[in-house]
C-alpha cells in the first residue's frame, strides 16, 4: 500500500452505539473502523483509525500525520464548533487532503452545531449520512490522492 490515511474520531465517539442511537445510530466505533479499513483497503490504502476525548492528543496526532500520512479524515465531534486549535493543526498540514465527517446532519440540529471551524480547512464535508459518510470520505480521499 502506497498511501496511509489517518482517521480521527473526537470526543464521545467512543460511545457510538450507546449514546443517543436515535441521532447517531446503533453502529459502534469498532463498526466504523472496520468499515473504514475495508473501504481503504479496496483502494490500496492503509487506514490508521484513532479516537480520543482529548483535544491535545488529537492535535498531536495531526502534527504526526504531517510527515507520516497521505490524508486525514476527521470527525471532530463537538470540537467542530469550538476548536480553533484543531483548525490551526489541520492548517499546518497544508499538503494533505482533509475530509470532515459528521454522522448526523449538523445543519438540522441545534443552531450552535451549524458552524464548524474544521470546515474552513476541509477539502470536503460529509454530514447526515450515518457511518456511510466515512465510506464517502475514504472514496473522496482516494480520488484526491489519485489525482496528485
């Protein structure tokens, strides 16, 4: 495999399948990671899936990806709406494609969720497609990498 993508999931996504299933569905984070790995492998891409409830650790992983990964897919969870620091870290990865994923449609939810700092850096934003949004993100990253 010539490319490797970092797939980051932010705060509370470790509770997928148990937390508000009427919004986020019944699939678990393990289901997401298996789906991402299978989809990426179909493109000949390795996927490194990680989750943290800690903003600083997410930033450290983004910094690491600058020199070790070909692209980043990120579901920043609630940090989407608050974290300029995550945006700054992603901006430092200017050579990498970045896709932003949200399981729910953030634009149909509370007003504060309608804005995402991460979207300012993302090459694409996928929201409201459930965990299938990760498949779309991997497919898009593969297309962007193939176009380079």
